């Protein structure tokens, strides 16, 4: 759920990422261990064993990203490690209706139609998929969908910290406060660590006992690591710390047509995100209206 301000970088197509040679001035790529592509679903399932929150960044309207999200939550291993899915775009006013719906209860058609009208298509698909999955699961393993948007229109229109603060409170109360584990799915810009504004991740990590595993979706690189990335299986996830991808400047992960990247974002990628999710070359990407 983005605004025109957010789209400067939150909802950008993070497909034309560029791992610049500037990192080589600090440390030669040849002296670093390359990022290792892992099976993406397995890596995320495993991440929940050590992290209560896994933040999967998205590009709004990206069909391949949506397909990956649906495949991930449909994985038979997922309900065993996670309990909640927190979604950008879903208005929290609709939470009682969605709770009943995903639990398999009867919902008045008029109430459900209102939810569908006011909810992005990807969020609707996740809600419907979770209802289908829950019908096959025992009660203790059933998934819950949490809607992360404020109930008031003017608050949802705020592109920055107010929306993040609302979502952080929902997660702290409904997930962490109940000792549950959640997959967070928002535009990638909500998950950066080093920023002068308050991102969702920085707000959650104010609690020293909370560590979010945050994932930036897709990577296409230039220079000496391009060939390696282009050969990765789809989908792949790779951890970036102490790799050429991790030491590259985060600003270089934006399309070359973007010139107004805030100075606070110009930090090594590994200071902003823990991992990258590769969903294939950008020439294969397709998009839909939200």
C-alpha cells in the first residue's frame, strides 16, 4: 500500500539492482566469499528457528513475488514454524471479519465483500489461501492473518513512521506479546535498518531481545559477481554479510534513473538487510494493478 512519496524508494522495482565496484575500493571482491544461493523456502523456514520475525520485502504489484509468497505459506513446513502473517495494505478495522473467515467460520457476504473492495489483491489472495490451508490443519497450527494498516484514512495516507508505528504496535501486541512467530510482508523500504526515519524494523528492534531477519527481494548485479547471480536457481535466498553483495552500497541497488536516494540509505547493503531473495532476471518479471 504505497503513496507517491513512498514510491521514491519504498515501492521501487528492486529488480535493476547494481552491485557497484565501489566496494572493491574497500575490499577486493576476489578476497570475499561469494553469497551462496539457498533454496528460498527452506532458508526462510529455517530462519524462524532463530528469529520470531522474518520480514519479506516486496515490490508492489510484482506477480512473481506474489506467487513466491503464496508458495511459501503453502509449504507444509510453514505452519510448524510460523503462526502469523502480517500484511501491508490490509486495514485493521477488518481484523474481526478476517479472523472469522480464515478460521473457517461463516461470514456475512456483505461484510466479506467490503473487505475485498478495500483490500489489495495480493492481501485478498493470502487471506483466501490461509482459509484453505487452515481447513487442513489442527487448531493449534492454524495460521492467522494480521492486517497492518491503521483504521483512520489520514493515518494510512502518511507514508512514513506513523504507519510503521501502528504496525509495530500490532506485532508487539499480537505476535511478540503472545510468544508467536510472524512473517511480515511489506514494501522493502519498510524494512531498512539505517534510516533517519523510523522503519518498521528499527521500531521493532528497539527491544534488544528482538532481532528481525529482513530480506530485500531480488538482485541483479553488475561487475565480477553478475555471472554468479545470473546463474542462481529461482527462487534463491542468499545471506549477504561479508560478501560482495553485502559490502556493496545499498544505494547501488536502485535503478540508475533514481537520483534522490536519501544520504542515510547510502550504507553497505549488509547494514540494511540480512539477505536477498532472487526471483529471476527482470526481463521475466510481470506486474499487476494492486
